[in-house]
C-alpha cells in the first residue's frame, strides 16, 4: 500500500479523490439504471423495473451526499 499514489502525482489527496470518484460512480449508475428500467418496462417486467428504480433512488441519494461532501470539503 505504501507505493500507491497519495496525491503527489495527481495533486489530489486520496480522500478527496475517493469522494469525487464515489460521486461520479453514483451519477453514472443513475444514468445506467434509467436504461435498465426502460428495458424492463419494454419487456413488461414491472418487478424488475421497480427493483432498478429503488437502486436508482439510492444512487441518487449517494450522489447528493457526495456532492454535499465535496462542497463542504473543497470550498464550493
């Protein structure tokens, strides 16, 4: 672990990068899950569509929490 990048190369501390990464992944999941929801609806699988909607809602929550964390920590 000691040879992993800790901000010297990128200029971004690991903990900051981690929050940025987490937020981006949550937002990406929201978009991807929209496709999955439409696929399930197209096939008439309302149970699966609802499952993906719940997952999408949780990803949205994670993204909002990540954005709030970034604002407070990075001064925006």
